[in-house]
C-alpha cells in the first residue's frame, strides 16, 4: 500500500508538471466579416475608373461612402473625389443629416464641405434633402415623391438663401422600380425637358453587394442619383442600356463571378454584338 501511495503521488506530480509546461492551444483566428469594403468599375474603352470605398464605425454600421473618379483618357490623369458621411445611433435609427465633401481639382475650394438635412416619411423614405451649409454658393434642395409601386421622382432645385424666392428648377429624375430592382432611370433638365440620360436594365438572380434594405429608399436613392452605379437594386443586372443626351446608346451583357462563400467578386459587361468589354466590376470584402 505504501508503494502504491508513492507511485500515485509521483503520477500526480508528473501530470501536474506536464499540464503546466504545455503551452495553451493557439487562439482560433477571428472570423472575417462579410462587409463589403470597396468596389470599382473600370471602363477600358474610355480609360475611366470609379473606385468606391465604404467606411464603417465601431459597431460595423455604414458611416461613409467615398467615390473616387480617375480619368486617364487624356495626357494626364484627372482625379476627383466625393465623400458622403453620416452617423448612425443604431442599426434602426436613420441619420437626420449628412456631410458631403468634394475634392475637385477643376474647381476650388479643394475639400469643399456641404452639410445636408434630410427628412423621411413613415416608410423611412427621403422626402427632402437640403443643403444648409456650403463653402460655395451651390445651395440645392431635392424633393422626393413616390407612387404605390415604389417608383421615385426626384425634383432638384438650386437657391440662394440670401435671396427670397430664388428657387430655380433644374432637373427631374424618375426611377422605376419592380421587386426592389431599378428597371428604368430617366433624367431630364428643366425647363426645356432635354434628356440627360436614360438607363434601362434587366436583372440576374445574383445579389447586389451594394444593396442595403435599411438604405435603399433614402441614401441608396441619393447615391444612385446622377450615377452609373446602382445602390438601390437588390440584384445585379444581366443586361443594361445607357442612352446619353446625344441619343447614343451603349448596351452591355453581364457575367458575374462568385467566390467560395457565394459572394460576387467580379463582373464583366460586354457588347452583345462585338463581345468587346465595356465595364469591369471588382468587389473586395
């Protein structure tokens, strides 16, 4: 019994020593989030690239959208940037304002800031977006109206806050929606009715990485205004037609590539007649 007790004590001591001297297993890597960090659209025929960088706060809520345009069609690269930023209290409370910072080398001042106040209806859709502070005299206001199908009309005005009654009608933009996809986007100048652009799309079943249900009828709408990039639609297009003010039309058919997680990481838009690549989309998570 004495020998058994000694062996038991030795075994306990050895087990304790081995346990304390063994390094702990490595911590498992933190899972990567699925938030979209940036995406780009490159148009090789005209040497123009648009890079959009999405910024998030410490709660992983969207806080900024920075749009950088690069034009290398001339002898020098032309770059301009626009940064839209706002603060969210939580995932359900929409911001009451946002800031727009514009960096345009062709027009001073660099880093011109605009502060905008926004209002919503009971469905969290923008009803008005008005600049209340600008560093140039580029004051603007946009009024939003909707029909029963979600189709959106945006009327854009400019004004001088120091001149009563100075509201000037500038542009009307109509976005026709179906099943959360923007089938038609038509814009024209007022007065006169000159067409600025007409974009028609049909859609694939691939999910649009830019779609955010919380923002589709507010910030998604304003980010799609006067933009080739669609922040509103839940799906990615399989075909699009763009007609400019000279009635020249560019048509593209799209093919999308996914990663092993099922996320879209690349898209190529090609001319349906010639097969020439017109746009290349790249998404980074």
